[in-house]
C-alpha cells in the first residue's frame, strides 16, 4: 500500500481534535471577527487545507475563507479574520444566531471539522 494512502487512513481513523474560537460571542454589523482554529494532529500533514465558512446569506455563505498550511504533529493554531455583515435585504443576512464552521482537509479528504454559533446584532 502506498505510504501516503496509509497516512490518510491513519489520520481518518485517529482522534484528531479541532476547536473553533472567536474573540467574542456577539458582533455588531461591520465589526471585525477574529477566528482561531486549534487543531491537534497525531501526524505531520503537509499542504493541508483549512476552510472556514458560515453566516448564511442570500447567495451562500457570507464568510468563505481558506488557507493551505503544513500541519505539524501536536497542536496547531490557524487564524482567520472577517467583518461581520451588515444585516439587510440586500445581503440576505438577518440579525440573530449564525453558525461558523471549520473544516480540515488532507489530500482532499475531510479529516476534522467543528462549528460554533455567534450572534450578529441589528
């Protein structure tokens, strides 16, 4: 078996831990949202893709960010930022509770994900 395929299988079966944090729980329109992903990996995973998305809007997710990083064995911190949307019929974003999700891919295979809720104030 190819060693790369073996590593993917081990990563999929291992208990990788991912958590998502934001600097606050509630945001006013236009305010900066700082997002921190904490990922504990049991192996080095070069060229992994980290995707952050959320805050449903009329035409998809208001937040849609990604980075390619070399994950090291142990804890890894990956940071993102975005602005809270302005709630209006134009953006299709309503005030209230919204979900932000983080996904970690290795060789195009989802190996971990987490989500959290934040509030967008009117």
